C-alpha cells in the first residue's frame, strides 16, 4: 500500500461513516481509486457524468474529494426527479444538475463527452419503469431492451479511453424456477412475507406452504426478490421499493451488453452486503443453497484509438 492509498483509506473511512448504503460505498471507493489512477495519466481535469444522480451523494461526494483533479463545472448530474435534484443542489453547491430523462437520446446527445460516466442503482429503475398494467407485471423483453438502449446511450457519452462504472442489482446464477425451501424466524417475519407477496408489483410472487405456517417453498427468482426487498418492509421506502425489481440481468447478460457496446470490462465484482440482516429473518432449508450475491459492480472502458 502506498502512502497515498493509506491517506485515502483514512479519508473515506471518516467521510463515508454516515452513509448507510454499503453498496453505494463500494461504488464510491472504486471510482475514487479510478479517478486517482486516471489523474496520474493526464493533466486535464476529469469530467464526471452521473445518470440518475438522485440527491447527488455519489457524484457529489466524489467531486468533493477529488476537486484538485476533477472539473466541477465540467461535471454533471442528470435525474428526472425535481425534488431529489433540489436536495442535490442544496448539498453540493456548484455541481451542475439537469432535470430530465436519461433514456431520452436527444437530451443525452446535447450533454457532451465525459471521462467517467456513472450508473449507480439507476438502470434497475429503467427496467422497472416498463411495468405493463395489461400483463400485470414488467414487460421483461421490452424492459431489457430499454436497459440496453440506456446503457448504449450512456456509453456514447464517453470520451475515447473513458470509463463507464455501473453498480446495480444482479439476477443470480442458477435456474430461476428451481424451488427453495425457507423457514421464517418468527410469525412477524411471516407476516411481512405475506405483505411482500401481496404488494410487490414487478412480477407475481408465487409460493407453496409446507410444514406449518413458518415454512414455504418458492422459486429461486422470487426468493431473491423477497430477501432484497424484505429489509424495506415496514419502512417509508417500501412504497417506492415495492414498485421496482432490483434484478434484471445475470452476470452473463451484463458482460454481453457491455461487449456489444465495445466496452472492455477491467473489473467486475459481485457482492452481498445484507446477508447478516437476511440471516435474522430466514433460514434456508434446501441443502446446497445459500444467500445470493445481490449487487454487481463493473468498471469498463472504451478503447482510445490514438493509443
Ligand atoms: C436509487 S436512486 C440512485 C441515486 C444515486 N445514483 C445514488 O446512488 O445515490 C435512482 C435514481 O435514478 C433516477 N432515475 C431513474 N430512471 C431515470 C430516468 N430514466 N431518467 C432520469 N433519472 C432516472 C431516479 O429518479 C433516482 O433518483
């Protein structure tokens, strides 16, 4: 470890302490390391673009930390939620924000080019926006196409040699319809499960009752959604979380989508940050099955033809 790395470890340890979302922390740490690496290779200030920046915690925190090597006026956050952007402007004055839909190619074409484009917990919302009232669930082929188009438009905002960083949900490996047997820790957890089944909108959750009220069997796909969302049950965020599928692509689908856009993956990690919380809620009784990785973090770059 260099002295410089030690400084940044210390910096982030204190600055990220209040940030509850551990997944977001992982994204910030790896983009910080990327910024430091890129800054050594250029004398130009780096320009960052975050699509779906929300209240700006990710891009704002990164720019605050790396103002010496990043361009504040050259960086930008885009979000279609005016309230989130108002908070972003209050918290990170000087950061430029645009209110708009980042899946709109006309809006994106007008933004210019950037050294780093961030998609942090944003594409699963694009996927979830394709809910079809006629189908009573997300129109999955249309939703995947929309995600792929949004990814393509984001990649088009990169300078040659630029980097795209994606952090989002992961559809875990394995047969989505394979049945998993679980046991709820108590009746309260069971009640929350029933609320989840009744109120989760993106797709119909199915399950089969086995051995008394605390044991059920459900498809691996539905189990994954249950544990991801269970931590929001009974909280204010449940009202928005129940409308969104955090999962949309398996690892192989991410890899293929990046390759189709000419993006070379330099680093790919899958991670779980809530396993301890899940263990307090349910036991998995199916042998050989364990809690899935929930998130994926990908750092990919576009080739620079001049190198
Ligand atoms: C889960 S939040 C993540 C915010 C931020 N990236 C972070 O990690 O703190 C997702 C954000 O994406 C925004 N969003 C989703 N789809 C969008 C779209 N098509 N155009 C613009 N913003 C979008 C939402 O309004 C929301 O602020």
